[in-house]
């Protein structure tokens, strides 16, 4: 080595009058908490934190801990006290509008889910009631939704055919609903891009499946991909089919779309598109009833069981041999349902300027689905189309959900007999009319502009759902999203750093082309939070390659050994943790560089990393004079040592 | 807001005489490379790099690019020129010693893999020859190994039973070998800890399975877990069994272990333990032949097909309905085989002071297994026990592997007739004697001391293999390892920072308890390389919780609003990338803080992050005067603005 790098009381420019080098601070930090202490700390901050950090609106009142705990679980206890009569007027109107849209949609979605119509209505009763006590959104309209209904029917069908044994099928659906509630805390796994792609794909698939109802076809494929559905439609059209179904369905579809057009033109007429589905149902049912059209091939809903929700506790299938698969379907439904609901709720909360509490939402939706599974409901969540109607109708609080649930409950008693003659084609039209809202082209464009990889996720989800299956579409999207996260960990960037002139800042020389390199020094930064088995060899090889490149350049320029590369400064400030492979890789790097007469200097290693080195006795090999607090300090020491040795020459 | 934070020409302490604030540099960085440019760059550095960075030993010669490319693929062309006669003397001795150990081991391992004995010998011919031309290790002894043999038989057995149709079984094994070669580049997925645990578990399983041979049992379980094997041994012992097998097997096991004891006592007698297995085979075979012991129940090897390796190209089953499963077994074998071989090769390379080239090793092993699959070999890799013998025997280069391969080839012609009478119990003894080397207690202890989570991975692999199956053990280990990486990404740390007195350094206040907080400021750092869908909500909530905690503390201490929290400085230097969810989360954070009269200031955002904000127009909302180059700059500006406003008061 040409130059001796000693830790000779290196005053950092800013270290002031103290004689002690600042890297002493680094070496003498306290022992980091052990794994158990950390785990305990994690539980303390994440599980018990809610109590501590909850904001008391009325600061000195309610010192009762039980009551304040109840208030945190049931936000209705907080805002219920300030509820006013003129709020209720608005909520009542919104709730009634909501119910008029909800009743036909619920029947249609139950049909899509492979269940009898009454189960859709049940799902619009219990879950909204539970949500209204626990949720934090003011606009979210709870109930069955199209995408989750499709998801359920396409996945549960693999376990049990709904046609051959509808009772067994229903039991499995309830069990899935239970799991969807119990596993609801595992969200955050679907990116916004994946959701946009998935919803668009699902909307198209659902739309194609409605052709069955619209054409009144009897034979239809169980698969959900576009190719199977389209070919099934073509096959069926060769058989005799009933044009009357199509006439009724498309006539009312046009009516609903017209109503929506009017609603869009004049925002005050929002109730026209909201009421249109119910009006269509009533009109179509009357027409069929009066003309006896059911005898001329028009398919009708037939019997709907009247009465309230029934208990379904004893129908849950926890001893089923397919329990694993059932839990998986529950998990997938929960992820889709919650991600959608929170996205919808959040976007309306932003408009009104309040904040949705993600954790409380998760808990509310979990409980409402568990309660639903015990009372003959299937998976409920926040519906996009109904939430928009609720918002336009001027709802103030979730009381509109309560109004809606009670209205549906009453209609379950009163209306079911009337719905006997409702043509199924009208249900198809109602579902079809709700689908365009699920295809969010502007979001897709925004994602394309912002992040190409996110767009790839979107496209994968979209085409996966369209051409393979719901499951594969989701798997693709989640797989690509997580592969990206993994990739940033297993193939991290190694940045070359340079000093920004006249400052003590060292920046990536790609980001700051004006940054200066110090001759004789190579300053590199590992930009990964972990130095572990999955990237340790890669990082070591990349650093050695960088050194080799510099040496080759020096060879070409015929730099003398004395002026050549002498020190590699490794900025480890980003590396939060290291495992055994990481320690070994650093040891090898140190050895390899030493065998080439290059000294390895480590700058700003983190707490845990440093203490692990101490345990592995790596700090003895590296020697503590090769560990510095900052890159700046390490560079300064080197430059000073070099100039001293040049002076001596 | 009490204080106006303007970007009024903030001179950083060290910014020197220039009037321009340094954060201008940040805003005016060049556009980062697009995804395509990055991809091209990645390919350039990672695929084509080898050519550029290869070091020419003879600098001015060999300007021929084809020859230099060949040299990089076949290192033998480089070192072969300097090969000397006295190297060969040593390699010849080492090679012969190796062969004497390799022949009995190969027969035993083939038996373990469910194949006829000659296939073990074949595997000791072609792969070592290929490896010797392409590998970079000088000591690694190539051939069949115990753990991979167990792996193959336990996993291929699920597709095809070796007893009912050995030819079909063999075909699948060759196809697996092909995939093990073709998929060999996908290593780096098994941590050292997982390997240690897996090998120890596998050694115990293999040892228990040898009880079958040692006791001469006929009925034996196909499962590999301890419970099945032990109960199978007990069941079998109730049936009549042949004690002569046990006598021969355990007598020679004692002989081999004694020989090893002598070899350990005196390092010069290393050849005694190396020769002991071959001597045992010869002696045992002679004893059986002379005493006709095979008529008294001693199980013997019987027919071994004489002759060299035969082509097996037409036996590869690429049209098998189980192709996916076959590829999976190939991948698992490759991961285990390569991780073991590279670990073994690296440890001996470190002793001799040279460096193994991981990429070349991967390529060499890939090619040797593909070539092996075409010439009746099964998966070969570097054997731990034989590499140690090779090293002790003083090998200089991989020529010892060539000598070994030729010796095995000759014995395939000459010896096979003689091996007819070899008792199978002796093979069990030879396998058993090699197992203790696979159980690495000192590594396990080292891992326990260093990293508890790595030790958990080790334990999971160990007990998984022992009590469930080889596959589950591996899955557990890989799963836990990757869950840890994922967890650091989806639940990153949010560190509170403080200034180290009299410096410009901001450190984690847990690591540096002496760091000072600036009143009125909260400085936080996101320690995750990605701000994305999987952690964006978590990070936003954690930051808001920290703000709330500070506010509650202030409330308790009755701090006036003017002296309370006014600015949150978010250090984003660690965040290398951001996706659409990340942009939205930051936007929400900005809004939420603004609604509480707190200003969000971002310090040192990275290149890509900044440019993505520009595209999302987030920088307009945040306003560029709230973006600073460093935390220090942001704090200084705040402190100066505050003191100015106090002066005005």
C-alpha cells in the first residue's frame, strides 16, 4: 500500500472544537434490541397503539375506558350523538333511492353468483346494518357486487355444481363468505393497477355472460373466458331461441341507458337513472303478468322465498374435504372485495375531505361478512355504482345504508310474490347497464403515463381474466407486482457516488452528473435494505466488477500504481439488515480487495449491521479504523493521509 | 401557518460563495433513462459484460476474439498452457485415490436413486470430463452425491414407481437431469442456513434408509420421513431377516470408520480412509464369492451391465404428461446440487486463496448435466466427501477429475463382472460412512449466534425434511427466507431522525441517542427502496401516527400552537422507486397534513421518484420550494425562517 490510512484524530470539517473523531459515536452505540424485544415492540405499536393514539374529540369527558374502547370499535357511538334531523331527511331520501337500485341489482347479482334471488336481497340487509355501526365511510353502499358474484360462482363451481345440488353449493358459498370475513385483514396485496385491469376484464366477462339471460339461452358454458363464452353463444344461437326475451331485455336496456344519459346531462335529475332499474322491473313484470308472456318462451324469475334472513350457522362446512380450497376462495374474494371497497370509499372521502381509516374499514368488512355468513348472506362489499348514486342523492352518513337495509327487509316480506313474473332478461339488462362504470379507462391512461410496469400488471390482469380465468388473471397481476418488489431486493442497484462540489453531499453520479470523483478512490453505495443470501453474491460480484473496470481504465491510461485505485469506500447507510450470507460476502470482498492491494472502507453502517459484525468478529478483520461515520469523513481522512504522504515524498 | 417557509436563497453552511441554493441541482437533474434503456443497459452489463471485463493474463497476445471467447467459456484453454509435469504427478495420484472412493460410492448412490449400479458409474464419467474443461474450481470432485440421489428417488417416485417399470423411471430421471442442467441458472435462492439444515436432515433420512440394506430387508416404505422409515424398520424386523447381511455390513462399517480415525490422527495417511471403501468392496466381494454366502441370504448386487455410457437422447420424455412436474424436480435438484457444489468449491478455493467464478460454475454445471442427460447419467454435482479427499491427496488442477473419469471408464469395462458378488450391505455401509460429513454442527452454531431468523430457516429445513418430506422441508426454508425479504419491503421502518450535535449528520435517534431533535420539526426517514402498493398505506399511516403522537405530547405539555409541530421533513433518500399507489399515498399525506396546518417537506428525493412526481404533477401540489436536497438544508431553512419571524414579533 502506498498510503497508510490511520484513524489519526480525523476532524471532520464540522466536528468543531472537539478532538474526538465522530466515528467514535458509531462504534459506541448501544446494543440494538433483540428479536424478542423488537417483536414485543412491534405488537405494542401495531396492536395496542390504537388505544394510545386515539384522538378524543371531547377531551376531558368519557374517562371510562370501556366506553372509549367501544367508541373506537363502533364509530357510530361517536358521530351518532351529533346526528341531526336535517341529516336524516337527506339520508332517508338517499336510502330510498339506494334501495330502488339495490333491489333489482341484488336479484341480478345473486343470479350471477349462482344463488336463488332471495340470497341477494338477504345480502343487502345484514351486512349494511353491521357496516353502518363499524365503518368510517359516509357514502359507501354495502351489498352484493357484480365482480365478487362472478368470482364466487366461477370458483365455487369447481368444488360443487350449483345445478345438480344447489343446497350443497349454497353451503359452500356461506363458508366462503365466512372465510372472506375472517381473512379480510390480509389485504394490501393488490395494487391499484391490478384492480383496474381486473375489474375491466371482469366487467367484459360478466357482460358476455349476460347474453345468456338476454337471449334466454338454456345451454351455456360454465367457463368464464371470452373464447368459451362467445363460442357458447354462437352454438346456442344455432338452436331455437326465444326472441321475445331479447326484445324485452334490450328494450329496457335502452331505457336504462337513456335514463343515465339524462342523469349525466342534468346532475339534479340523478334520481332518474337511479330509479330506472326498479321502474323497468315493475313495468316488465306487469307486462309479462298481463300478457302471459311466460307461456310464449319468456323466462321468468319464478318463486322467491318470502321472509327475512334465516340463520345459517349450521350450514357452514368446516369439516368439508375442500376446506383449503374454500378458504382460498374466501381469501381471494376478500382481497378483491376489500380493495375495491376501500378504493371506492377513499375516492369519495377525498371529495368530501375526510380520511378513511383503513384498519377500521378492514375490521368492519370482516365482521359484516362473518355476520353475513351466519345469516344466509354471501360476500358483500362496497358497490361502485350504488355508492355513486348514494353520493349524488346527497347522503350525509351511513344512515342511508340503514334506511336501504330496512326498505329491502320490508320488500322481502311484501314484494317477493310480485317478483314471480319478473323476466330474467330484465336482470341481465340491469347488470349490463352497471358494467361500464367498472371499466376505468382514464385510470388506465394515467397509469400508463406514470409507470410502465404498473401498466403491465394492469394488462396482465385484464387479459388473464379475459382469456384464461379469474384466478389466473389475479395470480398474474399479483405475481408481477411482487416479482418487482423481489427484484429490487435481489438485484439491487450499486451506485457510484461523487461529491457535489463545495458541499459534503455525495450523490449518485448518474443523478448528479456534476458530482466529482476523488482520484484513487471508488465510492459505491448498496441500495438495498437487506444484504442477504438472495443478493450477497450479486452485490459482491458487482462491486468487484466496478473495481476491475476502474483498474482496466487505469491500465489503458497507464496510471502508476501509486496514483491508481487504493481505497474502495462502501456506503452502507441503506443496508438495514444483514444475514450470515451477507457477512460472508463482505468478508470475501474484503479479502479479495486486500489481495489486490486495495483497502475496503465502510461508511455509515447501520446499528444492527455493525453489531452483527461484532458478533461475527468481522470488525476485527476490517479493523475499526476502516469504519467511518459518513462517506465525507472517510474521503477526508483518505485525502489528508494522501497529501501527508505526498509531502513526505 | 405561523411561519412562511420560502426558498429564499438558502445558503447551505458549506455551499460556499455561490448564491444559488443547492436544491436547484436536484430539480434540474437530467431525465432518468426509460424502462427500455434500462433493460438494454442491464443486458449490456450483465450478459455482455463478461467479454469486456475479462482479464487477459497475457495482455498483448490472443487478439483473436473467437479464441478469447473460447478461453472464457473453457478456462482449461487458459491454464492448460501452463500445465506442468509435476502438476500431473500430483493430479494422477489424487485422481486414482478419488476413483477408488468414487466407484463404490457411485454404485451406492445409484442404488439410493433407484437406478441400476452402472448408472452411478456412468455419472462419474461424462460430467467430470465436461466440468474439467469449463469449471473454475481446482478441487471439486464431480459425480453423483447422496442428497441429490435421495431427492430424485423420493420425488420421481411420485410420477413413476421404479420397481414396476424401471425403464420408464429411468427415462424420467434422464429428463429431470436435462432440466436440472437447463434450469441451473436459477440458483441463489437457497440461503446457506437453509442448505445446512436441509443437508443435515437429508443425511439422517438417508442414514435411516440404509438400514434396509444393512439388515437385508425386502419390504420397505417409499416415504422418506423419519416416522415412516423407523416404523417400517420395526415392522420388517418382526419378519424373518438375514443376520449375515448385518454382520458383513456393520463389520465393514467399523473398518471404514476405523480407517477414517487413523486418517484424522495422521494427515499423511489420508489415503487409508480414501481407499477403505474400495478395499471393503473387494474383500466383501471375495468373501461372498468364496463362501457362496449369497445362498445363505446375503443380498448381492448381481448383474451390472459392462461397457461405456450409452446415448440416451431418444429416452428424454419431453412429451410426457408430467412434464411440468419433471421440470419442477429438475429445478429443485439443480438448486440443491449447485448451491452445495458452489459452497463446497468456494470453501476450498478460499483455503487455497483463489476465487471461484459463480457464473462460470453455473454454466459448467448446467452443461455437464445436459451432456449427462444425453449419455445415460443422472444429476451430478460436486461431492463434499470426495472433494475433501481430492484436496488431501494434493490435487493441483481439475485434471484429477479427468484421471478419475478415465479410471471409472476402464473399470466399467473390466470390473463389472467382478462386482456381481458384491453384497448390498457393503454399499449401505459406504453411504452411511459418508453421512457425518453432511451434518455441519459448527455452522449451525455459528448461525445461531449470528442471526436467529437464519437459524429458524435452518431448523425449518431440518425438521421439514425429517418429519414431512424433502420437498416440504425445502419449501419451508425458502418460504421463510423470502417472507423475511418481503416483510422488510412491505413493513419498512420509519425512522425518526435527529441531528448529531455540531455536525450536519442526521441519524436514527434509536441508533444515536445523543442526536438532537429540532423543536417544531419532525424528521422522518422511509427505509424502503420502494414506495409501492404493498407498503404505501402502511407508510402513510405510520407517518400520520407519528405526527399524532407528537401532537398529543404537545397537548399534554400545553405547548402553544406557535411553538408546536409545524413542519414534517420526510427524508426520501432511500426510496429508489415509486408506483402509482405510492404517488397517491404521498398526495394523501400532503393533504392530510395540510388540513392540520402542518407542512410536508421532502428531502433528497431520488431521480426516478422526482421525475415520476413531475409526470403526476405532484410536484406542483407539493410546490418545489418544499423539496430540498438534504435534510440539513431543509432544517436550516426552517430554523432561519423561524428565527426571522420571531425577530419580527
